[in-house]
C-alpha cells in the first residue's frame, strides 16, 4: 500500500503527509511548540488534511471528546497535544481512526503511536508516549515523520528495532 485516496469524509492524506514532511525538521512557527511536541505536530498535519476541530473552549480542554487548538497551551485541548489523550479521542470518542492489526498496513497519512518499554521492567506501562505519521512508502514499508526528536521519513523497521519491547498502535486515519 503506497497511498490512500481522499475519502468521502473529505480527508486529504497527501496534504497530511506533505505538511508533516515540510515541518518535520523545522516546526511551523504559526503553532505553539511543546517540549514534547509529537502529538501537537501530528494534530497540525491532520488539520492540514481536513480534520475539523471541535468547538470546545478553555473550560473543556480536559474533556476526552474535545480536539481544538488555542493560542496558548492553556487554551488547547489535551487531545490535541497529548499522545495518550489523542489515542482516546481518535479511537473511542470521535471514531476518526481505526486500529490496524498490522503496522505494515499503514498508508500515507496514517498514524503510529508508541507505548515505550520502561527501563526498569523492559515492558510498556499502558500509557502511550509518542505519535508519528506515515509520510512516505519506500522499499515496501512505511516511512514516518515526527517531532520531539524531529525526524523525517524514518523506516518503520528502524523504529521497531529502536523500540524493542514497546507496544505499537497503528491508526487508519
């Protein structure tokens, strides 16, 4: 699978990936940048591809069914910038994503999340820590881009190798 087409929902996966490739290394100055910026960055790419924000405001920023941008961290929903919060919003509350049974089924614009293995136990703790987006397909595998440790087009096999013991969640967007 190399590319998904725009669906009836109006999502444009090529635009999502193009945004992510453009701003993977150098963040878009229009948006707030967090010290752990992975999910904020992916939210920007999803917005560029047609995801609509909810109408929530500052009083609802912790609500799991809200996904909106604000001018400040204190006016932004938790689901927009927090990996674990985004997972719950995307899969359980908005149903905008579906978990795939195989990471190698991801297409352009799909999202990968990681629950890293704890150093002390070698096992994940059930809390999702990181979010990336598929921005290319090469050599029969998805390549992903993301923030925090800014990376452009990293092969999925390398990501899996670097994160032994982690749980992975592949989202069809």
